[in-house]
């Protein structure tokens, strides 16, 4: 492609450089940062969602006038105890205490009677209400004594009934500190009391009586909203309702002004959702007991603000632009040494997958944590549900046992034998009532666990209904007083407990199994069966009655012990009774307040309540389970989630280990590449540096039998060859004259610089016969060994073929024939300039065989001129064409011979030396009378080196100067 499109290779390289070094890191970093931000934002959102649910649950619990009254009066009581720490304060209560009581009356206007009790009775300064003080003091002491003795005498019971105008006061002692509703009537609606007989403060207790009147039902909620929104900044709590037309109303206005929340809330009502989300917010909904829903709104958490995101985007775009502008310098302008570049490259190549692995793995681990938590939750729920359902198995097992007992009694022939069969049931803790009765009301067995304390009316009621059941089973249609009595009792009980509950027909249909009868806060279970007479018809009715609440309580106690003995269950379980607090079973390892709170939430919503709490650094899963079989109880289980955290931490360590292994793999690859490639290359570079400094004894180590090893071996062979060239260079240098010559008033000196180890320039001079000075300068085409051989041939020819009696033409001709005979032709031709000087006459005879024109300096003019003699190089053709010249060398004159390397060299500005500049250098160097031929040559080399600077010479350089000393008189005149 580059052949047809010359710029395509450069453009493609630039595209990939921008893609790999610019876009790829920026996009990878942006993707990783985005995923991390999403992960952290989802984690923060989940945390806020839990906080929203917890807040809504508490508000749901407190969104009740009775709860508000309980909380406010309880805080007032605690505040009064702190304001009045000793008994002396009861004689004259402080102003702060009186102001506190005034505030609570204003808080409940026209709704509250508040009585505060001290050691000697009512504290009048803090009490207000129309009730008699004596009756109140006796009633308060009766309540405190009933709590201590856990029973209430009849006299005290009557006193409390008269004081609070209620039909029964049995529940008042157990409701200490809680709001106790009274029978609705225009006056009193509820009461709260609390008292501690051994309290050391002046305030011993209080009684608060409330009157509903025209109280606002939404007042507690508005107070809660105002307080929560003042304290919480991350969650805005509100109240939303929908009218008959479908219009949504939300309070407060800070939530109503968000159109997204309004729109999604309306949609949530139609979809029955409890979670809503908008682009900026998310919210949770929870139903109130009446009139609307509660809503908790939070802003979506952001890991990076808009400003930080914009800054990072600008940085990314700037990086891509920088890479685009420097795309031609990538690989040359960036970085320093190859190990650093390769290390960064491999670490980047391994780091990006490691980053992606950690990011994707974090999502997978988060989902895995959810799965493991769900598994633990399912495990706990299944065990709790099994705990609930097994109670029905106990009832069924009891039914089977009673059926067997009836069969055994049926086999007895006498009534005494039948009665003896049922005697063991008297000693069981389960059986509360046992009655075996015939159609005439005669009892074969009669047992009531409460003994004489059971009212006779209750016994007569059971007997009447039982008698009617036997009569109907025997097919009797006679109507007498007993029948009318049973029907009246059945109608009365049905009006209170439900239609037909104690009806004989209903009891007959439920024979041989327990039937549940609920009356107020009590639950009863009745079992009916019959004993047949001699005529095969039912003769006796077997009636077994048990207290369902007591039965469930005993079941929970017994099964809970079995549950705790199971070592494979890492859960704690509590059973919270909805009516009787003293029948609540709280595990010693569970916080009672949290247990009751979770149970209240589950009972309120009638769904499984789930909540995760942190206890002493460990997460605990709390589950509230509203029972189906144990209908009087709510089971609360607590299970540790530490195993999930341990498992996830282990997986995190494995993930980071894998990512670290990827990074280490990249570093190892970089190290191996450095060891296997860069170290041999460094050895080769060291060998080349040794060659550059002429250290031909250095050898490159061969580390492996591969391509780099072959290069190292080749470099060693080259070094050996270079050592041979060094020897050849030494031999070549020995061909040159050992130094300058000084003969009479003439001096000659020459220097040659080879461009390589072995150059192609040659010069020589010698004195022949004491009268003649013969010399030459030559330039062989090329360099190296062939040029050196030709130089050796020239040395031999010059020594053998030159002399005073042999003209220079003869030397030229013989040497040319020698070169032509060797077949050099143009490949290694040689230019030659020869001269012979008559030392006595000063006549200089020269012959030019294609060489550069020498420069002749004339002291008389102070100028250097070229000796223009034309000739052909030697070794090209058999016939020699060389022009001859002859002139006298006057005192002070100088002849400078040179090769083409001098005039063809260039400096850094690409300026060539040239003939004119060379002539000026010769005139300036030879113009000093006191300079010898050696001084002239050294000055010319200095001028040359200064001109070209650091640039290499264009060819081999040789300079030879022949100078005649000027004549100086004794007076100093030339």
C-alpha cells in the first residue's frame, strides 16, 4: 500500500499511535472510573435505602397518638426525676419542673389529666385534674403493689375499676409505661402510668389520663416530620396521599416541588411499588395505618461532582490531543532506555486487563454477596417457618393421643374403668378442662385446672353445651329447659365471639379435632369425642379444653431448647407474644429492644421483616416472621452474616492475587525480554563501542545459540578482522616517511589522516645522491585493503624506479603498466603528483598524473597560486598522459601538496572548503618567515579542523609542504 500511497504508512502509524497511546488509555480509565463510581454510588444508595426503611419503620411505629402520648409523657417523667433528685424537692418543686408540666399541658390542650406522686402522696404543684387525691393515691399504690406481687386482690381490682371507670383492671399493671386504651366514651380514652416504689428521687411515679375530644389524628405525624427533617439532612421525610380524583398531595413543599418524585409516586400507587427512582432522587414508600403513605426521599449519591467530571474529561481530551500532536515522535522522543520502555509497555498491557478484572470482579462479588445473603435469609426463614408449622404437628399428635385414649376408654366395661383411663390427663400441663358428660348432665369425669377459682357460670356453660351435643348425637328432638338454656348460651356467646361458635352443630362437625375459639385476648382449643353405649349410640361426650396461648408458650419453650441444641444452626430465636408480654421468650443473646422493634414491624405489615444491623463490628441479619400457626406470636431470628463477609474477603483476596499475578507476569515478561534480548544487544553495543575506541581485544559474550548469539559471534569475528586491519594500518603507516627532512635551506614535512582504518592516500619523499630531493603524493580510489596494496606497490615502485638519472616520466609509465597489469582499471585507479628538486640550483621539476593542482606560495607576492598541470590518473589506460612543469623555488617559497579530501570536506552549514579557501589558508600559514614546513602543515590542519567542526571529513586527508627558508642578513634584513 505504501508503494501506491506514499503517505499511507505514516498516516496508519499515526492512527494506531493515537488509538493505542491516546484513546485506549483514556477510554479504559474512563470506563474503570465509571464502573467504580457506579459501584460506590449503588453501595451508598443501598445504605441510604436501608436507612430510609429504618426511618419509615420508626415513624410508622410512632405515627400514632398513643405512641406520641407515651413518648412525650415518658420523657417528661424522666426529666422530672432529674430536676427533682432528692426528697426535699417534693416540698417545693423547682420552677423548671412547674414550667415543664405547663408545657406538656399546652402540648396536649384540653386532653390531659396529669398526676405526679411523691413519697407522701400527690405533689399538688405538679398535678392537675378533677379526680380525688385519696382515691388516686390508693389506686397508684395498688398498681405498684400489683406489679411487685404479680397479682391483684379483688378489693384493689374494684378500686381501680371505679377510679378509671372500666369493667376490668387486670391489664393495667402489665401496661406500666405504655398507653392503655380504655373503653371508648366521651370522657376518658386512655391512661399511662409508671411508678417505682424504691426510687430515690422526689418523684415516685405518675398517672396521666387522656381524653380524645377533638384531637387531630395527623398531629403526631406532623410533629415527627418537623423534627426528622430538622435533624436529618440526607433524608427528607414526607407524607403523601391521593384523593378520589387521583390527585397526589405531598407534604412538605421541599418534596412536592420535585416533579420527578410527584410523577413516580403517582405511578407507584398504580403499580403498588414501594421504591421509586428518578434521575436525581430515589424514595421509599410505606403505608400509614390510615390516610395516605409515608415517603422518604434522598438525593442520588455521586462519587464525582459535575465539576470533577468535567475536569477529568478535559484532562482526557488534552491527553489525546497531546498524543496526536506528538504522534511522529512517539518511540523516538519519549522515553529513554529500552528496558524502561518495555517495562512500561508490558505493565500497561497487563495493568489494563487487571483493572478490568478487578472492576468486573467487584460486580460479580457484589452479586455473589447478595446471593449468599439471600441463601442465609432463606435458610433462616425456612427454619423459622418450620418452627411455626411444627406447632400444628404437636396439636395433631395430641389429637391422635386423645383418640387412642378414647378408644381405650371405650373398651372398658364399667364407668369407673372409663373414668380411670382419663385420670392421667389431670396431671398434664396441657389440659386445662376435661369433662365427660352424658345427655342428662351427669359427669363421669370433671377437671378444671384452675379448680375452685373457675366461675360456676363457666362450668355450667360447658356442661349445658356438652349435654346438648350428646342429645343431638343420640337423635333426641325433645325440647326442655336444658335445650333452651344451651340455645341461649350459644346465642349469647355467638354474639360476642362469632356466629355459631358454641353451637352444638358446629361442635359436632368438628368432632375428633381441636377447634379454636377466641374471646378477647384469650384463645381456647376444644376437643370433642364420644363414648358409645351398649346400644351403639353416643352415651358420653368427652370434652378436652386447653389454653391455646399457654399451649403455644410451652411449645415455644420446649422447641426452642431443642433448636439451641442443634449445632448446625447459627441463629438465635425469640418469640414475642402480641398480647401477654410475660409470655414473650427473649433469647439471652438478642437485644430485647431490637427484638420487640422487629416484631412490631412484622406484625404491623404482616410480612416478613428484614433488617441488617451492625453489632460489635459484625453484621447481623434480623428477621421478623409473623406466624401462621403460632398466631399469638411473632418469631424474631438473628443470624450472623460474618460468613458472607469472610467468604467475600477470601474471594477479594483471590481476585487481587490474580490481578497481581497478571502484573507480575507483565513485569516477568519485561524482565525476560530484557535478559534475552536487551542484554545481548547491550553486549553488542559494548562491542561496537570497543571497536570505536580501537580496543580490538574486546570480545562480546555469546549468551545463547540464537540470532542474537549469531550477531555476537559475527561481531567477534569482525573485531578479529578489525584487529587485522589495525595491523594493516600499522603496516601502512610504516610506508610513510618517519618524519620531516631538513636538507640545506629546504625542509619537507607531510601528514596523512585516513578516513577509515586503512586509507587510500600516499606520500613519500627522500634525498637521492645528496643533491636531489624526490617526492610524490597520491590518492587511490577507495579505501581498505585493496587501496593499501596499491599503496604498497606505489612504495615499491617509488623506491625502485626513481632516481636522479631516471626521469619522472619513466616512473609514471612503469607504475601505470603495473597497475594496468593488475586489472585495477577504474576501480582502484590512482592519481599521482611527483616532483624532483635540485638542491643546488633550486629548480623544481614536477609531473602531474591526474592529481589536484598543488599550491605554490611565492614569498615575493605573499599569495598562493595553483600549479595547473593536466594529466590522467594511473591504472586507467596503458598510455600515460601527464603534463610536466619546471620552475625555481625562491627563498621563502613553499609548495603545498594535498589530496581531494581537503577541498571537498564540508562544515555543519554545508559549506565546502574549496580551492580559494585552501589557497588563503596556505598563504596565511606559509607567510610567516619563521615557520618551518612542519609548522605550515600543522597550521593548515588546525584551520581545517576549525572550519569543519564536528562534521566528518569527506575523504582521506593528506598534506605535504616543501618550503625553502628565507635568507636573513646579519643586520636582520631579508
